[in-house]
C-alpha cells in the first residue's frame, strides 16, 4: 500500500513524512521541556541563574525581581546573578538570599 502511494505521489508522500517527523520532534521537545520546567523550581537559587530564568522558574514578577536586583533594562535580565553582583559591588550571596526570601514569601502566600 505504501509503495502504491509512493508511486502515485512521491512528493506528497515525502512532505507528509517530513511533517510527521517534525511533529514527533516537537512533541518530544514539548515533553522534555515540561519535565525540565517541573523540576526547575525544586532547585535553590544559584549565582549562574539569570533574572529571566529565575522569574520563569519560580513564577516571580519581573518587577519584583528587578527591584531586588536594581535592574531596569531588559538586557540586564540576561546576565547571571554573579555578573550583576560584580557590577553592583555586592556579594552574590546577598542577592541570592534576597531572591530566595522573595521565592519563599511567594510560596508561603500560595
């Protein structure tokens, strides 16, 4: 049956197979990202994390996080915490503690 379809419409069959492969690929990525995102919030805040990553992982408001980190520009949200701490001459442990307090306060409010 597949040979008959291939002989009649090889381009259409190839397009269908490519679409099927792409669907499987993106379905796999969706499942993988779901698993990764579900496990992100279990990790403590670390210096390698960016404000954008923290906001998405822990469900924090960017404005609240920006106020703690004293950032206003969207580009600053892509710098890791250790880089932001170095620019502000603040120990990274202090930033992590402040963010962790915000995360804990949000978890307590829910």
